[in-house]
C-alpha cells in the first residue's frame, strides 16, 4: 500500500506517459482494495484513486479497470473520510465522457445530492463538482433535476463559500443547455445571484455565470428577469473588455435579449453597439455570427437603428454578404448553438 501511495503521488507530479502505463497494475490493486479491504486499507486505496484520477491518462486506466462501481459503493457505506476521497475521485472521473456515463448508470447522482445536503464541507464541495461535471451531458439533466440539486446550487450561489459558488455556477452553465433545466433554474430564482456573480465574482465564476445567463436568455419569458437583474450593462462591459470567450457569450446573450424587443433600447444605451461592430469587423467566426444576429435584432428598434447607422455598420454587413463570412461563421457553430440561433431568427422574422 505504501508503494501505491508513492506511485499515486508521482503520477500527480509527472506527465510521463510511461509512468502512467505502469500505473495500470497499481490501479488494479487499488480497485481490488476498494472492494474488499478494511476501512484503513480502503481509505488508502480511495486516496490513491483520488490522486491518480487527477491526470487524464490515469482516468482512462481507472475507468477501464472498473474502479467506478466500488467507489460509488464507498459513497454509500464508507466512513466520512472515505466518502470525501471517493467523491473527489468520482468528481475527477466525471471530467470524461466514459466516466460520466458509468457514474450515472450506477445511480450516483442521488448520492451526490445527499452529500451536498448532509455531508462534510469537503464532501459537499466534491459532490457539487461531480454534479457540475455530470451536467455536461444533457442525458443526465433529468436525473440531476429529479434529485433536487437545483435549490442547493442556488443556496451555494447565495452563500459565502467561493469554491461552492464556482461549482454551482458551472452546474448552471452546463444545465441551462436544455429547456427544462432553464425553466426550473429560472423559477428557482437563480438569475439574480448569477447576475451578482457576473458583477462581483472571480474569473471562473464570471465565465460560468455569463454562460448560464446567455443560455437562459434564449427563452423569451426569461429575458425580463435577466434585464431586471441588471445584467445588460454587465454584458456590454464584457463586450468591451472581456476575454474572447466572454465577448462571444455576451454577444449571444444580447442577441437573444434584443430579439425579444423590450430590451433593445437599454442594450443600445448601454453602449453595446460599438463593441458589437468591432466583433463584426475583427472577431472570430463565431463572434461575427453572434454580432450579426444581435445587430439584426437591434435594427428593429428606431433608436438602435440610428446608432447602428452612425456606427457605419451597413458597409460591414454588405461585405459579410459578399464574402459569405456570415454563412461561414454559422457553419463553424456547433449544432447546440445553431439550433437555438435558428429559433431566435424565427422570433425576429415573426416581428418584421
């Protein structure tokens, strides 16, 4: 067992694939230990698996060696310390698709929610992280919703623990890709704390909150809540000074809100049109697609049209049509983005 522990620590600090390959045998031993040893040995085996699962190459070995089932078993019957280690290992393993499927198939989602509710602070954190990672796949959304995770994530957003806020925001960013999840999350009053996190959170928290709000804005009935939460000036600021990903999601959010009508004036007064024009001219293909959509939505409003004309957007739009950049930008979007984009275009067409 000491050899296993030393190997786990070496795997944490070394990216040498030869070392990872040598860990296969140790992973087999750790899996067997997690199944049959007494608490002390199970504790060390769980610790080794938690450490090993930090690296992507090790995660493949661990999943292939069948470690997930005994780890889920430890969530049910282990001591508090063992449960913490098992939750950490499973949260790491849920970073990969095969791991997520195996964890969900073993009905671990309810166990994670149970740890969020009544576990130690460490159990709560790693269980929240596991749920956020599982939410990457829409096929798991229904189980996460049914297990009652959403109110607990909202409580995390409103709480004082930064690490829990980050995981709750990530969970909502992932969950809001599906319509049912968006409805439940908005009804759970998550929009206001997400907007607060967008304003006051750290870098990761702002990224997750922005993505969640941009997803929620796709639904017409939620646009008013986002507007009332004061998110529009925050989106505009991120258009001006955010990272490339933040600019993309901010443009996406403003385009969705602009398509619904009532927010167009405030979007224009927030100064969003000028940075949208900059994206139209110099942005990535995906940024251009969202900028085109947003400017097209805003152009339905008289006040916004005047600003758009003053910013000399029309020549840029003509250039896009001539060189097919807009079509290319749409082609570069994944289906998960193109489908809601088409739905939003239908809203605009219906209003013209």
